């Protein structure tokens, strides 16, 4: 099929590359020229394992191209994906400005019957609103008035760091539309994934056996939109829940690792998202939970669980600062090393990263902070200007009185902790992800402080 993907951020780029990989002709559109030039030359604009190989391969096969010309892209496509951002406004509401702009452009250039796919996470009811914006734009801007189009909600469930695998080997595909014809067409488009009939690209592990069917949830538009918010909110709830249990574990003397293991083996609970730590961040959880809470408020519902999930998460970051204070007593003037700034490993994304919040709070208390991250090499805007960035973990550890592991990058497991101990002025480690080997570190003379143990 001829497809166009508008927006080449995380979701757009991964979607475009994967749809090309399952043998569609995909054209990706963005209004940032430098980005389009870079992508067209086969260089990825995001850090995501496996993406660059697929990008190069599909450009070479002539199945994937990039343009800033939205009219050309819309004209030649049967299916148009909207993949632009929906950042939070100050009150938690999702900002739909980018979606509105794209919908207006679609109305202007649409030249025949097409399916418009909403892949961006949008407030419940936005599908109908997008239809309205497109219709109004057709009325105002398009010489051809008699155009039949359908808006479908097809939320993504991809995680940064495993986005390609999550797209090619999904747990389910959700298609929300009132038109059976449109749902059938979308099912047809995803057939190679639904039937797991595509050839697994080189370098990507086949996670689902060839031929095994992927469940497809066919629903109305509103339910599809709600599935996305509810799924992310539930996952964040799971993490906040286990963090709350971890805090109780610390007081009663239980070990959260054992508690999570024991809980996760119950099939009704499942082991994923039961790792206690410094809390959740990223580009989705914070924005989506705030947005769902806002939507509930519009209907006079006080979403007590959602609000608690957010509060527990904020509290978790504060608890880490408290742990540092408990250890160092006076934080002012003390040097502290932080390992990891991305909100989780295998991504360079620092949006809403708990590590940044913790560093800023410690810097505000007068600590001298040095951090190292394997991928993030530029200090993010949101970080206190006084915080120093280091080229390696050892430089960060030198002269520090405490080291906090904030992101569980695999390379941190291979660090020479004997050298780190020699470099530090006091051997105290707070393992914010329960990631390091406590027994080993204690044997080597570190004071080890985990979360919930
Ligand atoms: C999430 C959803 O998983 C994905 O389906 C959605 O489409 C986008 O949002 P992502 O933001 O990439 O994906 O990260 P995810 O792996 O879900 O982790 C979110 C946050 O929770 C991270 O900060 C992570 O460190 C934290 N987390 C996760 C924990 O603290 N403990 C866990 O056990 C799991």
C-alpha cells in the first residue's frame, strides 16, 4: 500500500520504517528540513537499537523516502498516519496544536478517499474532532469538496529501546473505527504482522514464532483511544505500587526483590513492571496519566488512583534525596556522582527523567554533582547549570562521597568497582534501580543502599 507518515519523531519514524519493512511504500513527512535530509541519507535522528539498519535497507529498496512536501505525500497515499507530538500543557491537558495543524493540511491537500490513522496519543474523543477539523479545512481550502475519508484510532504500544521489536512483535493491535470497511483495510495492512508471516530482519530477534497469530482488538474509536491511556496508566500504577511496597519493605525489613519475585509468579499479576526504583519518567507515562486525570476532571470525576500514582512517583524522587541526606547529613559542598541521566536504559531520551529531578534537588541543596551517561553527551536544558557532565563513570566517581545509580545501563555492571572505591572519597553507593551486585559491593567495602531492601 502507499502510505504516508506525518511526523518523524519516535513513533512516526519507527512506524514508517516498520511499515516499509513489511513491504509498503512509505513516505515520511516532517517540516524540519535538516531532519528530513539526515533521515533521507540513512542516518537515524533517534537513538533506537536496530533502526538505522532498517532505515538504510528500506531506503535502498525504494520502499522508504522522506520529504518536507506534505501535499505530495498526501496525494500519493491511501493511508495517512498522524504521528505528531501531543505534549502536556501546564495544567496536564494534552496540547493538540500539532494535530490540528496536520489535520488542517490534510483537509487542504486530500485528493480522494483516504484513511487517516491517529497514532498520536490523543484525548478521548479526538478522533471525531480530527474528522471535524479535516472536513472544515476541505470546505475552506480544497477545491474538491466531495471527499470521503475515515479517521481510525490505532494506538502504538512501543517502548523506547525496543521500539522495533514492539512494533513487529506486538502483544496486540488495536483498530478503532465505526466503519467495517476501514477496519478490514487496516487489518489487511497489518496482515504480515498479524499472521507473523514477514521475514524477520537481520539483527532483530524473532520474538514470536512464524505463523502465530497476533490478537487484533477491533473497537469503536473512543474505546481505542481509551485503551492507550488506560494501558499506560495501569503500567505506571504497577510501578508506583511496587515502589510503595518497597518503601514499606524498608521499614519492616523485607526485601523487595523477593517480594516482586513472589508476586510476579502469580499469572494474574505477571513479573513485568514490578522493579522498584527511583520512579517512572519518559515521554509517555507522565504525559498520558496527567492527560487522563484531566479528562476525568472534565467529567467531574476525581481520579483518586491516578492522582495517587502521580504522587507516589513524585515522592519516590524525593525519597532518594532524603536517602542522600540520611547518609551525608550535610549535603552542601559534598561531591556526588550520578550514573545515568536517560529515563531508562537504551535510549537517549531524558524527558521527565527522575535522574534530572534528583540532580536538580541535590544541586539546590548545595551539592556538587557530576554525572555520566553512556549515550547522553550534552547537558539537557532542564538540568541545573552547575551540574557537571563527565566522559566516563570513573571521572564522575573521583572525589565523590556518594554514588547514585539512576539508570540501569548494562555497561554499569562491567565497571571496575575496586577502582571506583579508590577514586571515591567515601565508598557509599545508592543503587536507585536495585541493579548492582550488593553482596559483591559489600565485600569490596562499599556501603550499599538499595530501594526497598
Ligand atoms: C511506555 C509504554 O511501555 C509503551 O507501551 C508506550 O507506548 C509508551 O510508554 P516507555 O516510555 O518507552 O514506554 O518506557 P517503559 O519501558 O514503559 O518505562 C517507563 C518508565 O517506568 C521508565 O522510567 C522506567 O524506568 C520505569 N519502570 C518500568 C520502572 O521503574 N520499573 C519497572 O518495573 C518498569
